[in-house]
């Protein structure tokens, strides 16, 4: 499936865009190795400040020093998102510490977060579940994307607000911090989206207002390494479940019997009152549908649910 994600065009001064030199954009980070090489080149002083970033229209993260212009980082092109990002070390690994959509050059909406999340997922970088700081929110994203560009911009709050009013966006309140979905349609990729929420694509745990929020049903795209096992049996099951094997070899453990799924499309259904667990005999991908979607069955976050 191929979809076109909303992109944002430059809305700042024409002279800044005219000054962009070909191939002078931010460092393209397309893999974990790319990030490792880039971060190793940074000084301790540089790491004390956030960096300028954009996500280019090919979905790749680009990074530049904080005081770099976003339009230069993007080689003057449209972007899927833009803002500032900082990194920190946790358990001997680099992770994203803070990330915002603060860019008055592009005014990307908070709804651009999936593009950022997918770019970070592609380089195996730990990240928060949403922008830690948001600058622009929109109730009319199509209007924002089609609005005429502004002839002039400055870094002042009043000018920034004027820019985004012209684009159909607005300055957020102090309490605003979590992106929201204003459309009734969500298009994504199961593998990428699942990695952002422990496999879950739809259910009661998604934000109210998100098209993926449902108390009637929940859906999981489970990716399991070889020998992966559920940390504990599900007891007191009050839901009905359907589990379909997409790839691999996966064993569902039920009271008094095991069901082995080893051909693509094999599936098993169990109803209320059936305790269960599972074990991945090979690296496996399974699709699970359960209804209704209710809390109370998750195991600790370090384990697979």
C-alpha cells in the first residue's frame, strides 16, 4: 500500500530559501549506523542543546545544528515534519529526550508526529509517544497545506502567530501537549505503527478522538522473535479472541491442549472463560482481534502482552 502523507511547504522569507545551496541540507540519517556515526561526531557542548530536524518527503530524518535554518536543513524542499530534537543516553543507548514541532519556517501540525515516529523507528532510536512540546495545532489541516505562503516571517511570537493564522493553524494553549486526530480516517502501516505501541493498532487504549479508539474491539499486530513467550497466562478471560498467523510458527497454549499455527492463514478462536498463553517457535507475526476491548489484562511493559 502506498499513501501520500501531508507535506508542508516553506513559508518564510524568500531570501533565506534563495540562500540555500544545493546538497547543503542536514545530515541524512537513514539507519542506526548513520545515527551512530553522526552522534559520535558531536561535541559535548553541541549535545547540551537540541538540534534542528526535518523529515523529508522520502520519510528520512535530517539533522543539523540548532541554529540552522529549517529550510536549509531540508534543502529548500517540502517536509513531512520539522522542529527541534535532543538526545540523551539511557542504559548505554541513545534515545530521544525531547522533540517538538517548533518550526516557524514550516509550521507543521502536531498531526505530523507519525512521520517523525516512523523516521525514528527506521533508525532504531527510542522515542516518546508524541511531541514532548508542541507549537502549532490545527483544526483545518487541508486549509493549512493549501494556504498561500507568507511573504515575511520573524522569530517573534506575534509574527509566528500571524503566519500560522494565515495557514489555518493556531498557537496552542499551555496545556496542549499531546497530538490529536481531527479526521475520521487513519492510514498507516501495521509494522511501523505497532512498534510505537507494543503491537497495538486499535482499542480502548488509544486516545479518545483517534479513529483507532474503540471499546468494542482491539487489534494487535504482534511481531515475536524466536522463543518469545507470554510472561504469564491470561486468567479469567471475559473476551472472545481470533488469532491469525501471518508468518512463522506460533503455538497457542490452551487448557488441556496446544494449537500450533504453522501455515500462513492458520487461525484459532477462543471465547470467554478460556485461559490461554502463547509461545513463538519461530520468529512470527500474528494478527490478534479481541472483543470487547477492556483494561485489566496487560502484563508489565517489559513483557509482551
